[in-house]
C-alpha cells in the first residue's frame, strides 16, 4: 500500500488458514516414503533421486557439492532444475551414484529465493550448512557387527525399565573420565569401554562403564540431532567453559532434525563419521545390556 511517494507499507499474508484447510490437505497430502535421497538399487547404485515436498514453491534447483564446507568450496559442481509433480513433490534424478557428496536446494517461494538444506537430509557437513547424500546400505556394511546387532531384553513389562538421562558431552568431557582425549564429549567417547578414575586406593568406573555399573536398562539422551547453538569449527575436547570453545548446549534448538549433531563427532566436517560413530555407540551400549 502506497500512502504517498515516500512511504510504503507491506502486508505479508497469513498462509496458516490455507495450510490448515481441507482443500490444501486434499490437494497436497503426500504419503510416499521416498522424500530426501534414494538410490535405484541397494548394491552398487547407478542413479540418485532427490525428492522434496514443497507445494507452495514456484521453483527448485538442486545444488551438488564435493565438500560440505562453504569455506573450502563456494560454488556447486553441478546444478539441476527440479520438476514439480503430484502433491507438490519436486524431484530430480541424477544418473550417477552421488554417495558422499553434499547438496542443497535453491528454493523460490513467497518469501524470495534462498539456498536451504533439505529437511529430509540424513547427514550434513560442518555446521549443518549443506546436507549430505548417504547410501546407508554402504555405510552399514562398513560397520562391523551392525547387521547382527539387536537391542537387549530388559524384563517382561515396561515398568521393569530403569531409565537414566544423559548428555553426550557431559558423560566423558571431564579429564578424570580417562576417556581418550580425542574422543571426550563425543559419541565415540561414550562408546569407549574400560575407563576408570583412581584416587588413592579408590577406583571408580567412568563413562559407559559407569552407566553399566549403575544397573540401568535404558539411557535417554538429551537431543543429539544437529542443533544450531554450537560452532562446530571450534570443537574442543577440553572442559573449558569459554564461549568460543566450550561447545556446550543442551541441544533444544534443532537445525537439521534428521541429522546427527556434528560436535559429537570426532570429525564434524565429514557427514559419514557422525553416523558411524553414533551406531558404534549404540552397539557398545547394547553389548552392556543397555537400550
């Protein structure tokens, strides 16, 4: 609305009633299970398909990168215009196995044009700026024991569970945990076995061994999705509480909800490392009878 030559007021429409309407639901509800990245076959795939539900967008471009760090690689190595299909799902298939590459979408909609991470991404590069293309069949095959791992039995009733809440970083960040320094505060640190602390003639177990000693059947972990409040370039395995390198937060500020937190990885630049280390942590807990 222009009141005169110098003053202009803009009103942004409230789309919520539209999104909540029966008409929108009927037109755009998508029930498929293939959003995100999929491959044409389980072994040695030859093509990679990207799908994202974005019914209110007018254009989507897929950007593929070799590196997940914008400071190392500013521009995509390839871009592809996506096609809008039924129920507002945009898609594009690249006739290559892109496992290990990184990607984003450049999206045009009512708020403008922005480069964003795929909300269905399963891993990411440093600070969650770019999603990662992950072939889980390949990743899982490289983790010894994963294919045969199973959760432990803990009793006949839900009330038999003994639940212990933990924070990934807190469990091993103290030097007295005697967890390997490079692993303190990470998934890998929480997977380390046989750690203890001795003072005088008293020895106590630490880390994962401490949880086992408590006799708990389940751990409930504070958020370990990729959250926003930690600068992953300054990851430290020290206990310093200085703002620039403390890496400490409870994690209730999700950035990429379906991605693991990078600061809990020994290498936040590589999106595969966090997946492997998390799964190894899960297996270590299972081996100790912990769900």
